[in-house]
């Protein structure tokens, strides 16, 4: 399998076996300002280098996890870029043409959640996976399958309203969790506090070094995330909440989430709830991308078609 987890500034690219175990991988810097075709070219080249490195047999599928449309739009707006050409169909077609195998593009958070469920929560009937980065996003896995919703918009945790907030959000609304608790919100809040930084990772570093402004803002962010998650817990009674993304590297964030989540959620629902950072680290996205493809490529009808035609092509 060829697998990639595309972020807005970098991508993890890998070759895996059919179990999603990574045989070779590399992190490459992404510059979305150069446009979609430059990114495709980079992906093609990196896939080919890694295939040579891993010295595997034929490729049977390509899986790519991408940010949501909200994330892409927000990033484009923030950096004065055009969102044109960033079309999933264009990406899928270009990759299928190049490698002549089935190609699956999906939301990165759904792929992360799938990998996390298989690796650490195989018995969980309901698992919630939350991505806490520049923006906030989530996926809900029910009996091993990430759910999509009627319009593919299930899991938009970042756009649930929080109490006493009226900050404008990238979705066009006000008072969303994303607008008050995400990495980009933290960067804005530090600037307002007279402590401008370029990237949220600097705030996390400051907080972990004991800077009181940073600790206070991150903890408040955690409390707001916990407040929203308590409704999710009451509704779904998940076995666990798995947390992914660079905000989880701040100790004060987890403390803030626990503080409000266990205070607000129904005691019976949260009593056995496990709240844990991802167990798969940086490779969660590519593992999930590979597993998503395996599920599709090795689906009984696809195997039958491959046997009859002698080819894995879709
Ligand atoms: Zn919103």
C-alpha cells in the first residue's frame, strides 16, 4: 500500500504492508502556495522513492488522508491563497492514472480514528477520536467503522457552540469551539495578551516551560474542549476518547479537558471513560490510510474481480 497523511504544512508519506504496518516512511514539507500539481508531483516522487527503499511486491492500493474543506478554506483565507484546484476528484484521478490501482481519499481524522480503533480500542463499540491542531475536528467510530452522517459532515466538533463566546469562526458563525480553543485561536489569544507567536507549537513549549500566560490559555482551551466533549459523552457513552494533534503535547490541555469533562458529563457515562493521547503517534494517519484501502481492496467483491481479471485495478 502507498499511504499519505497530508497536512497543511507537511505530509507523512509511507509504504505499508496489508496490515498497515509501515515498511518505509518519510516526512516531507508541503507548500500549498505552489498549488495542487506541485503537491501531486511531490507525492508521486516520494511514493516511488519509498517503494524502491522498501523493495516490496506490486502496489495494490493508494490511500490519502486530507484535511476537511473547512480546514483548507480557513488556511487558504489566512494565507491569501486561492482554494481553487484543491479538488479531491482531481487528486484521486491523477494518482489512479499514475499507479493504476484503487485510490482512496478520505478525511484524515476518519483515517486516524480507524487506525486508533484497530490498534488500541478493538473492543470499543463507540470511540471518539479528536484532532486538536490548528483547527479542531473529530471522528466517531461505531463498531469499527467511522460514521459519516447524511452529508458527510459528522464529527464537526469544532463548530459546536460554547457558552459565553462570540468570536467569529471560519465557518461564518460565531462562538464555535474552534474559534475559542483551537491552535489558531490560541495564537490569536497570545497576540491579544501582548505575546505574539508565529505558531501554536511555541505556545505549547512556553506552557511546558511553565509560562503562566501560556498555561492559563491552554488550560482554558482544554476546559472548553471538555465542556463540548461532555455533551458527546452523554449522547454516545463512548468507551474512550482518543486525542491526536500537537495541542495534546501540552500537559495543561489534558488537565483542562479532564477538569470540565468529568465535572459536566453524566457520572454514569464518564465513570469508565478512558481519555488518552494517540498510541500511534506520527504514523497514525498513514496506518489509517493504508487500513482504509485494505478494507476496500480486500472486500470480497473486489477480490473476486481481481481473481477474474488478474488485476487489482478498480
Ligand atoms: Zn464554526
